[in-house]
């Protein structure tokens, strides 16, 4: 009887694992699964009163510096050859003010210039849904206050982080992650930047329904103590950088940079929501 019970338990565990892996795959989401999840998420958000725009992430390499400098750029964003930066390219929404001299990035083979910083409403959410980089010395994800307009009408570049960077030591990652560097690479991850608690909850619920666990979700709160949100000219601009330093395998690293396994989404309620319970200024790690 004990042997039969043991066999039944093993069978049950095997079936559960097979079902789990058929949904999730034992190596995480495939590119096709990620796209399907994003489509289901967008559909669910649309049904509950949200518009969702699809953006992209542009990895800014040292080879792009020449183009940026020729165009009158601001010092190549402080980039260096060992640490390429990934930058969000978001869809521009109705009413969003874009400065005539807004810094742009030379995106794609044709080097089409795209704005790399945006003004956002206090009820929006920006989502990164993808994989962490292949093995490297370091990687981090950070949202920044990029530019602020002064009283004299001039823009000043701040480039101030809005919270601590998310990195291998503090990210929520998938089921096999145990807090070590060694187990933090090529992992599924979701990063949600938003000023609005209810919008975060709506995003989390829709992602859960689409098959994404809250265990891999990471909040980067945008606090009014640090950031002036809004779509008008007086609002701050938001930018994002995904920094990777020193890939262990250059081939894997180049594949990751040239074809990022990620989906970028901009979530906007159709009816604007007031921010009645804003996030406080984040406490920084010592």
C-alpha cells in the first residue's frame, strides 16, 4: 500500500511538473509565449478601461556615440564600451508635450531618431516584461528624472535616479532564484514603474490572469517628492536605463543587445485617475 501511495505521489508530481512546464517552459517564457501573454494582457486592460501602447528598448552602444555627437548630443549619455545602456522608446500619447530639442536616439538600421525620454501622467504605468541579461559582471534597471524645466523656461538635465537600481541582489525573479548572482541571469522579470497604487494593482491582476506570477514582478515607485508628473511642458521627463557590464560570453551578449528579449508597454487609463495615495520617497539602501 505504501509503495502504491509513493508511486501515485510521484505520478502526481510528474503530471504537475509537466503541466507547469507546458505553460511556463522549464527555461522560462519563450519569445512566442511572451508575445501571447502581452496580447492577452493588453486585451484584458482594454476591457477594463485602459489603453496600452507598445514601445521598445534600444541598446545604446559605443558605436552609436558618433551619430549622437554629430547631432549635437549631450556627451554620449556618459556611455562606455564595457557597459552598454538599454533605453526605453515609448509611444507618444495624445497631449504629451515633446520639447523641440528633446534628446533622441538613433534607433534601428536606418538610424531613425526617436525620443528617449517622456512626460507621463500620474496614473500611468510603464512595464518591462522580458529576461535579465546572460551572465555578466553586473546589470541593473533604473528609472530617472531626466530633465526639469526651470522658472526661466529652460530645461536642465538632472539624470537623478528615482529609486535604487534593481539588480541581481534585490530583484524578484523566477522560481529557481535564490538571491545569488549565479542564479540571476537569463531569468524572466517584470518591472513596473508607476506613481499610482491602484494602477499597479490593475496591472498585476491582469498579468496574473495572463499567466505571469507576482513572484517575478518588481515595483519602481514614482514619488511626487522626486518627480513632477504630467503631460504639459512644465512636467519632468522620465527615462529608463538597463545597464549591463562585461558579458562573460560576447556572442550571447551581442545576441541579447541586438535582439532584446523584452516587451515594453505604456499603460494609460482612458479616464484620468487622481493620485490620492501617492508613494513616498523610496528609502535608499545603505
